[in-house]
């Protein structure tokens, strides 16, 4: 059977467009790399800011780190946070949430 354009396309993995170079976008990029799926990352920010939007990881993301083989390394450098301060770009505190009632 001749290799037609349609059958050739069915044999190739899709080329994925990742919108956003944050934690989720970069984790997706790692997973796609491991699956040999090509991708491009598009990020609207022109510079890297010293403070990110996510400075903590919650329990619901830990299975992703297990899949990536990074869980043990993550646990070696992790600690339970006493709380979370929310600051704006000028480092003015917008709020605080303590973790006193949150189980480890």
C-alpha cells in the first residue's frame, strides 16, 4: 500500500503548541519530551520575573512528579510551609493564609 499523505500523517505524532511557560507548561513539555512528541512553548512574558505566581506545590500535583521520576528528589528538598503570603509586584502584602489547620 502506498504511503499517502493521510497515512503518513497518521503515523507521525502531533506537534503540540504549549501556551504558557509556567510550571504547568514546563511539566507538560517534560512529559512530551519523554513521549517523543514535538512541541513549541509560547510565553507572553518578555522577561523572567524574580517572583513566580506559584511558590508552593499542593498534594494534587504530586502524582505528576511521581510520573516524571522527580518525586523523591522533590521530597528531599521540600518542607511544610507555616503559611502563605500573597504579595504584589511591589512586595506589598495583599494577604496571608496560615496552615495551622492543614494536615501534613
